[in-house]
C-alpha cells in the first residue's frame, strides 16, 4: 500500500505543479482567488462539518486529530497509518440579468498521510488554498467587446503537523503550512475606428504574482462519553494572520488576435515595478477561528454544528487590488452528520455503508459593487467499505448557489461531485510466537 501512496503522491504533485484550474467562478477575479475548502470528501458530504474525529479518517481541518489512543483491535499497540486522496468535478451555471453560460472544471483536492507514534501523531500532505480561473468580457454602448479578462493559477499548501494525546479526553495539535503558487491576470482592451470597425492591434496587460510563505494552524479536540451509548465532541482551531511574500511582474504589449482568438505579440515592454516599490510586496492572509460541537453514538450516528469566523477584512496586497471590490469579515456555519446501519455487519455489505448529509451557509467576505457575496450548499454522500482495516471509498455531492444578479453581478448555481479514498494500514506490527 505504501508503494501505491508514493505513486499517488507523484501524480498529485505533478498536477499541483501545473497550476490546475480548480474553479470557473468569476469571483476568483478578486484577491488571491476563490478559497478552497480545506477538508476531506467526508467533511464536505456533511456540509463542511469537521468537529467529528475518529481513528480511521484523516481530518485536515484540525491537527489535534492526528493524535489518538491505541486501539483495542490492535492489541492496544498502535493506531493505523492513514492515507487519503481526494478529487472533485464541478459544473456551474452562470447567470446575469441578461445572459447565461456554463462552465466546468476538475481538480485534485488533497493528498495526506498520518503516522501514529504512541500518543503522538504526525500528518503531512498537499492541499490547494485558493484557485483562480475566470474568463470575462465587457461590452460598450454599441454592444462591442470593450475589455476581455482572464485569470489562472492559485495558491497551494504543503503542510506538516503534529498532534498529542494530552489526556484521555483531550488532544492538541499544530500544523505548519508552506504556501506557494502563482497568479496571472490578463486584461485586453479592444479599440475601434470611427466607423466602428475593430482595429488591427489591441492592447494587453499581464500581471503576475509568485507567492510564498508560511502560515500555522492550532487545534484542540475534546471527546467524552456522557452515557453508555452517547459521546460528546467539541473542537476549536485558530489560524493566526500570516504575511506572505509576493514577487510581481507586469507587462504591456501590443497584440493581434486571429479568428480563433489566438494572440500574437507585436511589441511588448516590462513595467519597472521596482521604481514603484511593487516588485516585491507583502500579502496578508487573514486570521481564522473555528468552533464545533456534536453528539453521537460511536460507530452508529453523529450530528454536529461548526461555526467559523474569517477576518477577511485583514486581507491586503499593494499589488493585487480592484476598484469595485472590498473585503469584510466572513463567517460560515455547517450543520451535518452521518448514519451507519451496522458497522460490523457480516450479513449485509450495505449495512456497513456510511450515509452522510449536511448544510452550509457562508458569507464569503467579498463585497462587489456594494453587494456581499454569499454562498449556500446542500450536500450528501456515502462511504463504502473497501479493502481491510475499515478502509473506505467516498463519494459526495453538493448543490448550491453563490452570488447574486443584483448590481450587474453573476449568480452561480453549482453542482459538485467529489471522490476520495480513505485507506488504513499497519507499517509496524509486533510478531507473536507461541
């Protein structure tokens, strides 16, 4: 199984290094793009709920989950080594007051590994932080194309975390993230003569930022039996404000565009950003605080609620700025849970299937044309047993809406499908001889 994980790692790293387009949202035009959900398909299928932790699934949202107690079916020697990889596909219908369009994209969403070592647990992996992927255009009063915009890239994270079982009921953890990636934004201005005919040459501006820097996330996880069949869980995480470095370039060019929209550079010149003190700038990522609480019967059912506050108003960048947009503090609430008919059934495979569902409401913190951009998602999914040691394959679905058609904005109606493998194995096992 370790060889399979190495192969998955190589494939995922190759995909991330090619700056996969994980969004088709026009709202990724702003800031560093649309923020990606930092969680597994299991979390996503429960409306983004992350308060639940156990010994056989990776929880990417809370590093305290990397720790845990030894398991009785492992002779109280250890916990399983956990692998996880997830992918997704999204189909989006875009709507304005006057037009509609469709878009779709797919991406690798995470790759992670958690190693148990006594009361400690170590986790590391690769996940996307934000994604940029848009193609927009505006028209003048004569219904001619005036500007064309496109963007690509995003920010990814390599993380390493450690969790510790502080008490039978309490775990703590911290993970460090190295954020890296590039964002490219292109603006083409179209010109016309007095007869309204398109000029032979157009003007193009390309701005690029190469981003890098560290951020951290701290977590607590509490679990306690409150009766014979009920267990209470509570979690808290805090991500401090982080300053990343941004190396920037800007280029102006005169181009021609053929009938297939292919662009040919006639002349170009680099902007002297150093003279403007913009060649190297800081980019501030906002702080985030999350709380969760839930109750359930172990290996049977669970229901919980999460609340997160993201201080998006702290976001700042001297180089990445847009006149008609601003950021306010964001918040989100997730409600969800799961049900397992009978986790250890030998007579029915489907009784061991995990059924999940949830709801999330989110204020993204983005304000465009004085309109706050909100998001709603309804999700459901299943986890089916595969292999041994309670490994499973997961599929999740989400339908939702983002944005509004007010103030000449875009409303997105999306449908997401997510797939993942959550695998467990033993690397070290004591051999016993009679």
